[in-house]
C-alpha cells in the first residue's frame, strides 16, 4: 500500500481530467487511508476535505508552488498554504520564508531538480538539493513514477545517496484510469485552442491513479529496499500532516471598535419603533424583544449593524435599494433598521422563517440594488472595512453537454466518439468567474482563513473558495444583487423628482393597468401566462399581486388550485373549512395553502408546534425529507388531538400540508417582489413618458425590445421623435409630449462617440450646418462611416439637406473638415503666412432625397424601426396588430435574399424576395428562420384572416355603430365577439380591407381588436 500525494483534480483548470469524487471512490476501493490533491491553487480544498471525510478518508492539504509540492502539517502549515496561494506567482524565495510547518518535496516534471538531471547537470542538481536541505526543515527528494523505467532513475538514486537526503516515491495523477490518458489530451487542446493532432505533448504518459501493484510494477528494476522506503515515506508524510478545520466558529467583523453591539442595535431599533408610532404597541414590542434575543444568542448583532450601514450608505448616496428580498423581509429588526421596506407584522410574515436558533448557518439578507451602481456600493464596503478584509466570491463554470460538444468539434476529428468523452468530462470545471452578487467581509485579514486572487479588472480580491465553502468557514457573506428593474425605477424617479416613499400602495389606476393586461415593462409579470393569470385574478391590492407571483409556477398551475382560488375570489364563494381555526390563516389565500408561512402558522395553531419546530416541518416538506416528514406527522397529529381537534380531520389536513411541497412559496419574498412590481406599474400608469423612456434606455441597443416598447408608445399615442443632431442626447429623453430618439441607440454609433457629440454641443453650442458639425467632430474621430450612418438615420434633416446628399458625399465632407482642422493646428502657418486664404467648405449640391422605400430600409437597419413612415394612423394600427400575432413580424425587404425584422438582418435562402424589395411586408419566423413572407394585403386581408373583438368596454351606442359597420361591409372574414373572456355565439363576416380595418379600430380601439392569420 502507498499514499497518493500527487493527485490533480479538474480544479487544476483544463490540465487534469478527473474529479475528486472519482479519486475518492478508487481510494476507498483499494483501501487507501488518505489522499492529497496537489493543484497549483487551493480551489475546492475545503470541499475536498469535507468530501474525503464522508468517505472515511483523511485529506492532506497540499499546494504546488514553483515546481515544489507542499503539505500542511497542522493548522499553521495550512495557513502558510493559504498565504502562498494568495501571492501573485509565488516563488522559491517566498517559499523559503514561509516553509515552517510544511513538508516540502522537490516536485516532478515541473521541478528544478528534474530539469537539471534531465540535462545531465548532476552537480547543479546536487548543489540545489543541499541548498533546499539547508532552507527547508522537512524536505524530501521526490522520485516520480514516470522516470522509473528511464535512465534518469539512476541519477535520482545517485543524488539521494550523495546528499543523504530523505526521499519519497510519488505517482503524478491527472486522470483516473490508464485508458483515460486521451482525456488529458482533449482538455489540454481545449485549453490551448488547438486540435489534438497539433497538440505539443508536454506531459508524460501513464499519469493515472495507480494501485500499489501497478506502482511496484513501474519500479520493477529498483532495489526492493529503496522502493520500500520510498513508499513507506508516503505514510510518514501523511502521518506528519493532520489538519482539522473548525467549522463552528463565526468570523463576523465588528461593526466598530469599542462599541457594545448588542446595546447599539437595541437603541437603534427602539428609536425606529418610536418614529413609526409603534412604541406603545404590544405586538410590535413583544416581537422586537423576541427577535433581539434570538439575534444576540446567535451572535449576529454586528451582522445587522453592518448590513444597515451598507444599506444606509446606498440610500444616502442615490443608489436605489430594493424593498426586500427573500425571508429577510420577515424580520421586524430588518424593517426598523431600514434594511427592508416591508412591515412583517402588517403582512403577517414570520421571523423564524428567516432566523431561529435551530437553523444552522448565517442569516441571509440579500440586497437588490441598481445594476449600474453596484460597483459604487462594493467600493464603499472595501473602503470601510479594508481591501485585505473584503473579497468577491469565485464561481466555477462546469462543462455541460452542449459546451463539451462545441469544444470537441474544435479539437477532435469528426469521426471521434464524442459520446464517451462527454460522459467522462461532464461537469468538470472549465473556468472560473466572479459570483454575480456575493461578497465576503472578514474579522481578520482574509489570508488568515481564505486563499484569494487579486483581480486587476475590479481592483478587488476574489476568494479561491466558493460560496458554500466560505459559509462553512463562518465568514460573513453578503449578496448585492444587481436588479435591472431598479435602474429603470431609479431613472424614472429622478426624472419626475419623486422617491419610493412618495408612492402609495393603493392606487386604483395602477391595479386597473394590471387587470387590463397592460404588463409590458412591469416587473415579474410580463410573461404571457402571468398576464393572463393577473387579468383573471382582478388585482386590487399588493397582496393580490403577491398571490399571483406565488401561483405562477409549474406546481400550482398543474395542481388545479389556481382555478379553485380564482373561482372563490371572483365569485365570492363561501369557503368551508373542516377546521374553523384555519380561517384566520387561510382567508388571505381564499382557503388554499399557498405560502410556507401558512404551513408554519397551521403547525403552531393546530398542533401546538413552536415556530422553530414549525420551520423544521416547513423545511422538511420543502426538501422532501420523507423520514422527517413521517416523524413530524406523528407529532403533528398527537399535538392537534391534544388541542381538541378531530383525528380524521387532522390527518386530512396533514395530507394537504404534505402536498404543499409541490407548490409552497416564501411569502416574505413574494410580498417584497409584489411591492417592487407595483412600483413599476405605478410609474408606468402615472408617468408613462418617463417610464417608457427609462425602459427604452435600459434596452437601448436591443432593437427587438425597442420594437416592443415602440408598440407601447403607439398604444399610448406617445410620439417617438427621430434622431436630431441638435436635440438628441446619448439616451432617449422626454421631449414635450413625446420621446426623442437617443444617438447611442443608432446601430453603428458607439456610446463614446454619442457622448462626444453631446459634449461638444454643450461646450460650443448647436451645430450650425454639416460643415460645422464635421469640423468640430473630426477631433473626436468622426469618419466617413459615422457620418453616413447619422445622415441615413435622419440626424441632419434640420440642415435642409437630404440624407442622400450627405451620405453620398460623406468622403468629400470628411476630407474638407480634416484639411481645415489640420490647418488650424499648423502653428507655423498661422505665424508666418499672412496672405488671404480661401477657406474651402462643402457646397450644397441639392441632391434628390432617397425614395420612401430606401428610407424605410435605412431606418429599419439603423434605428430598428421606420420612424419616417410610422406617423400615419394606418401604419400604427398595422404595427400594433402584428405585435400581438405570434411568429408574424413586420419586415422590410432590402434585397432578393435579405430582410430586416426589428433592425436585425435575416438571410433568406428558400424564398425569392425580388418582388418584395423595398417594401414593408409580413414575415413568419419559425425557430429564428424565415419560413414565409407576404405583402400586407396578402397577409392581413386574405379570406382566412379572422377578427376577434372584445366588447367589454364598448358602450351601447358603439355596439350599434359596430353592427352597422359590419352589416354594410359584409364579406368572407369571420368575426368573433368576446365578453368577459367568453366567446359569444355569432355568425358574422366582414370584408377585411384597409378601410374596414381602420373603421373597426376607430370604433372599438386598438386594444380591443386582434387579428389571426
């Protein structure tokens, strides 16, 4: 038997091919008592340690540094590994100064000793070994297995005897079995972006996990005594190395030095309680006392103070913070500290769902913030607590089937067996990235507990341990989640000079917007299915929105409970409860168990559970822990019977609770996001132009979204003004009763150049003409391409020149402007040339404007929409209609094989587009491919087109006029009428053409008519 001290796992990125789990399975099979992964980093080391223990195998912490392999003897040695792993390219010099409590071995094919012996430089190898022996207190020469059957083995034995230094036999392992060698070639090829056939082989062969017999066979020609000692020393090193990691210690930073955190927290929340006029309210006082007691017992006082400090900084520095997220909204302390904006007592939320003494791990307060200002908040945390104490969190991207297949197509021959390789490499680590939201703050310098990498791009540290490892080590993890919808809200609030606190949560017009299905741009409810659910629910409160968010998931939708709830809510059905005491708990959800908090309340009310026990039940059901659920069932039923409830009814109730696992939702989170959704709906309802402007800016380079939002503008009769070089800013902006197109949204114009245009205009005034613009913008890098794009987008129309003229003469305009700019820079010419110089300018040529069709094409290409031709009612009507027909889109055909949809160019190979060139048509998309194309007449007005009209909002007078209109324009197109979402019996037909469609829309309104082709 031997100990494998030289395992390399997939966390040695795209170098080793096997996972720690594979190695542990084999180690257990061959009775190896301990192992060591010796990668060039400490990625996954804590998980390796924990996983090894679960296999009954001891783990030795190790690291490869500058060719040497280092093994931690104790916790001090482990911390040395952390320090060395955190250095940027740790060197031999660093190792010399930090080798206490480490076993050091010379390394194998990356080592200096191997290099010298391979090059027949024995004397230099000899000198190095003596130097190492002097510098390292616990040092071994390594005899790597791959040299066992080469001439180098003699040099190694000679060196050991000459220096009288101890030695150890190792077996470098990069993959599990001998036949897996090709896997390493594959991943190295992926790493180097080369085909396997062109890969230069830099690693020896047979680097697989060998059994003792296979190891002995490799050294068959080595003297038994030498071999036995080399193997025995693997056990000797393992015996020296015994590190126990303490997972029971919290390492929370102090909020401030010399402060009683318990007392400080209490003072702050009591002051806040007084400000909301609840200091005499016994419910609030008792709840607060209880929460403070639990927080103190769990030693989390500093956690809440630190979180409050960070949130306060954000709120005080114009960084919009969400109202709450997750179970943290169930904490009154969080609410009083202004960490959340959700009153847990008002909304009947439970603290124990967030924090209780039986729950292991840190409390989890996730904070939603504006995406564009997240870095500002991170910078504050770093400056407050110090860069050595704060770190981003690493995340590891794993190889998934599609990614592996994509990689294999690059590096392997087409005839290779992809299936086998994919199965072997599936879920191997491919690369690292930074966790999108996580941040850790430590009470000690991070390198006391966590290896880090310094990231030059963000100017911050990044942990080498992932989120789960950090939590096990007791470090404070905070999540700052960049929520794009908050950017939209923040931009709108700034434009209208309001704050979230100014918005009431009972605006009837806002609820009407939900109920009309007008949900484009509304947080969490844009999906078609959600919109339909909301319309059926008839929203009239934030609690209703919360219910909708909780219900719109696969479990509830499939269970039939949604229909039951809607029937009860909308028909005022009397709800019968088997147990009357359920009424107070379930009335909010019309007798249906929706929320996890309801299960907890049922357990306390009916079965007499404490809220802590109720949370255990909630968690067991959510995680589907059958044994625990069965055990708690007995406790639940016996407790309920003891409280006087009938056994059969209680058993039936428990069955309902068990079924809840399929659909239960966290009410604290649902209420928080319902409020956020309401804010977005309120702003869209009451400040349409400003909110729509924010939406447009949020997706400023996404033409598909631009088209969706443009349809909203048409619906609200809000004008979208075209690009104007003297009126447009970088982004879209409100202008009078409309919105002005932003320069940065033009395809091909960068944000920097857009900014330069606006900056120059603010510095020196409006551009007077095309010469003035060109001369002033040359210094910012204006070129022929930019000028053409701007011209073709209509940016210079106020100069009384056609798009065609500026575009076709762009080269001349640029040359003249460049010459003038160069002359002005020429100091010598200015000083010594006194004669008059005729200043050359571009002279207008009065070139005829492009055709309407050509302008359509250019605007579709550059702006995503044909703005010039969208002012007519007919176009707006048709545009709006097609935005509501699945898979059919307005398209502009630019050539016999190309067309534009939403500003994106599509190549069409199966249809000849010649007859449609320079026309607005209708294209059908299937899986992002054009499958058919029609003229507007062919598509809209064919005999197969059906018309659907909702008459809910139509007056009796309008209905009479509608009837007359249809009677006078009879034809072959079927008309269906709907009332309260139900189709009415009718046998009505109309002759559908542009005139009749226009008349129909004028009568009933665009939102009440739909077309199906």
